[in-house]
């Protein structure tokens, strides 16, 4: 029985590899053109300017004693969370709305970020106007500074009340074990001490809540105000160029593998 051979060429991995190696410059050229397209796409976008305000936060170890790395990070991270908190951003928006601005909380969050660098916190704000970027960054930093200062005050009061509560508890323990109670706590009965402890406990909870859980052993300062940037930032340019290069590389590979022109030359060489 005679079988007519199939005229369709059999796919050969070696032939495909030879084709790619022969026309490698086409693939590279396509990748370069794709990278250029990514650069061009970034270049035609409106310029974005970034202004920065910097806060410094240090721990007073004479007050706190030794702390683990986790405790230090926890105390410092609370500063960054407070700078980027809804409370601070809402205060900024309220002030802007008083000036007739239409910016929203979502807009400001999209424009700004807070980045921790060891014991410093960098507030970055990006807009298309360098003057506006600096103004908004300083406005945000000013509101954050006010909230941080208020939180610090309440944190110190909460720490003082906590120490006072410990002294009352110590007095109560001794008053229960030793008679008469007033010998250790002059002019204070057991009932008075219990009532005083409850009152101080309520004050402590109020101050603790007002401190926004800020660590009392911190020293926080707004050390650098934002200045209008002179050059636009290049955010996203490298990403666009990389994506363009990858797309160009894939398209170049597809062209080499599918266009008859490249396949015809390759099969001649193979034969």
C-alpha cells in the first residue's frame, strides 16, 4: 500500500533554534524599539514633582531603659502611622476646603506617602506643580506636627498617671496586710484608696486614648520643611521601558517564527 507523504514540514526544535540564532538581531532590535516606546510613553506624560518634609524620632533610653529591637520598631512605627493617619489627613482637607480646594482624602492619599528611614520619617508629596507640592507637603507636615505634639503631651500624662496608679496599688497592698492602714497611707482609708484608684484609672484611660498609643519615651521633631523641587521625578520610567522591551522581545520572536520571509531563508540554510 502506497502512502503519500505529508507535504507539511515537521516542526524541528533544532531548526527553530537555528532560525532564532540567525535572526537574533531582529529580536534584539524589536526589544530596543519596545524599550524606546516605553521611554517615549513616559516622556509625553505630564511631569510630576515631589516635595519632601522630614521628621526625626528618637528614643530616650534614660527614661525607658533597655528595649528590644521589636519594642523599638513598634514605638517608632507608631509615629509613621500617626503622620499618615486619617486624623491628620482630615485636618489637612478641612483646611484646604476652607481655601476653596476640591481635593479629597483619597486624592491626598494618592499624592502622598510616608516612608520610614531608620529613625527618620520622610513625607513625600507629588503633584504636577512644584510650588503646590511644597505647599501641600508643608501643610500636611504642619498638621502632623501638631497632632504629634498633642499626642506626646497626653502620652507623658498617661505615663505619669500609670506611675501614680502603681503607687496607689502598692499602698493598697500594704494597707491590707498591715494594720492600721492609715499608718502607711496617712489620711487615706481603704475605701478612699479604692475610689482614688478608680478615678486615676479613668483618667489614665482617657489620656492613653488621647495619646493615640504614642510611646512616652519618644522625642519627635519636624526637622526639614519641604522646598519646591526643581526637577521632575522619574517614577515609572524604568518600569515602562522594561515592559516595552519585553513586549518588543516577544513580538520579535513571534515575527521570526511566523513570517514566511524568515522561515524561507532558514529552511534554505538548513537544506
